[in-house]
């Protein structure tokens, strides 16, 4: 049975129809058109589909679409302020923290969630906070550096 | 290769700088379109039914119930992909792998497919397809497959490359041999000989983006395909041939690619999606699940390698001999051959022999994985060389320096080397501060070398000057690691204009001539060569136009700093004409200005690397952590050094995962037991340290800028570097990759038991 879900996505009131067994990942991609949310595994192991749900980082493949009724969802598409990139986004480009880029939306959301709770993370804290996100291109070195650079800049701001 | 492509030793303005990549903003905002992000009006969802058996004959397939399900628009089997391969064995194997015909050969082998209005209906339909299998004995292990009495996959498989032809079929599909000299004579001169057998388990490329495509075939026989691929022209060729289409009538548009590492050099589901679209007369989108990616798309080989190396007390390698058995899945490959070619490529050897055996097993068809086949061979060779160094009391770096190949060395696989980087990377390693840094408790340091050929191949590019003087560069090689930025730098360099005035795009198969795929680290090497030639062609036209505008002979015009300049006493006082001015005048001087080039990029310079690695082993659990890692590699010329570093780091990380943890695990039932990222665990952020890099630049004489491929070599040394580090920490020689915690613990326990036995005997 198809259900109507009313939610807030990236600051906008959004309604979408979805099946009872449909994941938030599928709903975001196929019903709402937010293709920046990526599917790498569908089992919560790769983090490519990471979104922030009511302030908490989740794998959208492990959440049902119907569960976001009345809640707040943040995806990579809402990260920048219009044409002005979020510091994480610009630092990821500057530090070459992406190659193929398929994991990047998930990493950005995970890093955002980390920095909100911990504005001055150690390298180890960054590495553990991002351990739920798989990247096969970079070896993580430049991702960690981009997050460190972002944290430093946001602390000064 | 022509005189135009020779290295000239010029100085650079743009090449070697580190500007931002053109695809960056799209990739951080979610705008970048990958394989699964393309949608077409009226598209259906495709899904594939896969064999649960590792080996079976297909007696019958009944699709009638699936066809009758509401919402199902097409069901296909091998009958809908008839054999049009006309005796082309390689193409037939591709077809048979995409859709099983008489037999299934591995757990995950495709047997049928459906296209339906949505995913739920497609999944329901798959369950309604009845396949009648006759289950056959299977073999998944490389050594078991070559043992007497093993189930033989193909009754007509008689080992190629053996004279006389064997009388009995076997799972050894092909034998290849390389080398020179007389290994027996070489071993006779050795003071120390070590002979060992090594094993490496099968790993997957592990790209985060599953295979995905959208196929649309029109009733007029033309078609379109959007797909994440490393080679859209190759995909077009294979798909068109398998579907019986004219090649030019299939337009393949590459999407952004979410990682490939060799795994997206091969068609898997694309011919199936096209066949579904043809039958349903609607566009079909087909996206693999992660489970399907592991079970049915290209892992690398599992291997078993016998190796023997001899050395004098003074540290001269006298001979090397290796027999390499590589699995290639159910179809013959060239994986053992590549292993045999690369084994001893780092060394200057008088007597060397390598034999490669391609072994058929009931596992998915082996596909290229970054420097395919080289890491396993390097694991064996570099482990034994380290052990030999220990036996003769020589520093392992010095032993390697003593025997390193150099310009003029006849390589173990045949060709004579030009200027190469193995010696310089070893010297840099010896001098690197990492080499002398103190180690902590339970830590060990290892090092190892690696080699990769690098490929060239068919390439063409289009360089169009826009009416405002900015430049659009269209290339036919897929950008997997930042090539669009690098190629824009090359165009900017040649034209003498700023980087940000060049935009590189990857053209579809209908906008450019044929290009080989991005493999063998060829993308930037080959396309930069074609880009340079395209730019030079454009410059000659720009000079002609300037001459026309000035009304002077073209011989009196030169191109410098992005401008046409008049030279000579008579005209030298004319103000230079900028690219923008010439472009603006183009409508009146002869029309649009463009440079085009097509070539076979020969002379890809071979690539070498040396890695240094520190590990810490927990003696209670065997868990091993890499605590420091350094990559030193020759790039020829690093066009965009940051992205070169990225290749070095990424390859090292994949090698570390392979060395310590990643492996395909098959049960006795022949089924893959860990087809997901939870159980096939690739390195995560907290598993790794920062990965230091050092770029050396030994110019490739066969490229105008000295460029060599950089993408693959970095995955070659880690297996051995880590094995050597573990050995140096605990005195145990690891011979089985991955060196997972249980294997290391077992080795430690065994060493301890042996030590206490020695004490008791004493």
C-alpha cells in the first residue's frame, strides 16, 4: 500500500508517496529525486547513503521512508548555501579528498555530523567517526586532511 | 610513435601545478551523475536471475509464469541472446558469462532476466522462473583444480601452449613461459637458494558504485546506453557484436564512474539490459546489488606460486624460477601470463624463467584489478628476496639496489629497458627518514618493490576553440582519477593559456573516433599525447588565421604565450593577436578553429615503485595494523602532483586491504560466503595511517612531456612489504595472503612451538 509521508528535507516541506517496505534511500532517490544520496551496498556497510535525520547521522538504506514522517532530513544537496559551498565541500575539493566521488556525499554528511558534536577532533577521532564510510580511491589520507582543515577554519570563523 | 612524441625536456608553466578539478563541485554537491542516476521516460527496471550452484547443466528454463505476471514486460534467457560470435572464442566467453547457455559455472552466473514496471514486480517475476539444473561436481580452489581427479569444467579444454597437445582435458587452460639464460647454470653459481610456495586469495576491486546502466533500443535497430564504464568504446563494440547491431548505431554515453580499478573494463549486465530493452521495446535500467557485484563481477585471481631464487654471498642474484598458477574463473584468461611477465621485472637477471598456468575454477570470471596479476607475483618474489638478504647478512635494500634493472637491462619478460625508475626509487627509500625511524614494541618494518608495464593504445581527442577563445577539450578515455584536470593542464601548457580557460569533457561514442579504454594506467599518458598533438594542430591553424588577419606570410607568425606573434624586421612591430582575438575573427577568416588528433600511443614508459611499511602485530590476537607507510614511485612527469599522490595512496590502501584482510571465502558447497562489505571488509578510515608519498620524475623518452602512467604500480608492493614487516618483527615468514589475524596468530604459535622444541632438544 502506498502511503503519503510529510517531512522536511533540506529546509523544505516535502511530501512523498512510498510503500511501507520502501527504504528512505529509495524514497529520496526515486520519489524525491535527490540522487546525491548514493547506494553502495543497501545493507548499511558502506555509508554512501548517509543522511542526517533529526541531527543524527544514519544510513538511509537502513531507515524506512515512512519513518521520516514529521522529521527533518539533511542530504548533501542541502549542504551548500546556494552557490556558496559549505567549508567541508570546498576543503574536499582543495585537498583532493575525492577521486571518483561516489562516496563523497556520505563522507560530507558524516564529517558534518562529527564537527557539529566535536569542533576540534583529533586525527584518531576523525578516523573513527568516518569509519562507517567506505572509500576505495583515496586511502582516506586526503579526506582526513580535508576534515582537519575544515575543523580549523570553522573554529576560527 | 613519431619524432613529434619524443621527450624534449621543455620547462613547464601549467604542467606540474595543482589547480582544482573541474568535476569537483558536481561531486561535492550531489549533482554528478553516476550510472544509477540516469533515468529515461518510460523506463523499466531490469533484474537478473543468478545460479545458486557453482556448476550445473541447465536442463530447462520455464519462464511462462514470470511472463504472465502483471507488470512484467520482458523475460529473457540465452535464447534471446543467440550466439553471433562466429567462432570468436573470447567474445563467446563474454556472451556465455553475461547469460549462461548450456551450463552455469559459478554461484552467481546469470541464467535469465526480466524487465518490469518496478523493482518489486521484477523481483517477484524472478522467483517465478523455474530452472531445472543438473548439479555437477565443482572445484573452486586453485590447487585442487589442477590436482589429479579434479572435476574438469570444460571437456574440450586441452592446455594451450603445450607441445604435443595433451591427450586429456584439464583445468589448465593455457601455459605461457618467459625468460632467458639457463636457470640451472644460474642456480649452480648460487651460494644460497630459497624455494617456497606462496598463496594469495581472490580479492575484489571493491568499487563503491555497483555496475549500473540504462539501455534503450529503438525498433529501427539503433540504440543508446548510459553506463558507468572504464571504456565506452569497448562496451559499444562488445554489446553491438553480441546483439547483432551495427556498431555505429549504438551510442554509448559514459556516466561518472564510481570506481573501477579494472572491474569496469568488462561488460556484465549491459548486453542483458540491451536485450531486455529490445524485447520490451522500452528503456531498461539495470543496477546490480552489492551481492551481485561480488558474486558475478570481476574479482582478481586466487594464486598459488612456486618460486626459487639463488644468490651469491656477495649479493648477486644468479637465477630465478617461478611457476605461477592463477585462477581465471570458468574462462581462459591471461592472468598467469601477466604474473609471469611481471614477476622478476624489477631485476637485472642473467638466468630467469617464469611459467604461467591459467587455471579454470567455478568462480566468477576473473577481470583486471589494478596492475592485474603483478601484486601476487611481487609478493612471492619480494618475500624471497628479503629472506635471501637475511640469509647472506645483507641489507634488503642494498641487495635490491645491487640487482636492480637499469637502462639497457633485458627485462625478464623480453624487452630491453630505457631509462627506468627502480634504482632511483630504491636509493630514495634508502635515504628516506622513514627507513631509520625508531620502531616501537611489537613493530616491524618491511619494504618491497613493484612494477607495472603501463599501456598506450588507440586514442583520439578533439580540441575546439570557442568563439570567445576558451577551449573545449573532448577526450575518449574515461576519467577515473582526475584526468580531466590533468588533460586541461596539458592543453593549457601547449596553447600557453590559463588552466581555467580549458574545459575537458569525456565524449560519447558518437562524438569521437574509437578510443581504447582507460586501463593499464593509459588515460593521462595516451590522451595527453593526443591532446598535445591536437593543440599543435590548432596552433598551426591559429597561426594561419593570424597571418590572414595581418595579411603577412604564415612563416612570419609564431605562437608564444597564448598569442600569435609576428616576427622579422618587416612585421615584428605588430601587436600580438591573442587566442580570443583570433577566435572572434574566425567567421571571417575561414570558420571554426579546432585541432584533432588520432594516434596509437606507443612507448608507455614502464613504472616502478618502492614501498616502506611499519606494522604493529598484537601477539595475542594476531591483529596487524599498519602504523606508517611510504610510497616512492616514478611518475615520469607528474602533471597534477596532488592527483598523482592520490593514485599512490589509493593503490597502497587497496594493497594493504589485500595483504591483511580481503579474501573471497567459498564454502564446500561452492557458494561465496562473504558477498557483502560487512564480511568482505575493505580498509576503513580507522584501519590506516596517513600514507606518505614521494614522487620521482624520470622522464619517459617516448612522451613529449616525459609522462608515464601512475595509476597501478602502487598496489603491487604492499603485500610483500607487509609480509616482510611481519617477518622482521617476529621472525615468521608469511606465505599466505591475506595475512589475516588467524593466519598470523597461527604462524606465531607455530614459531613459538618450534622454538620451545629447539630448547627441549638442546
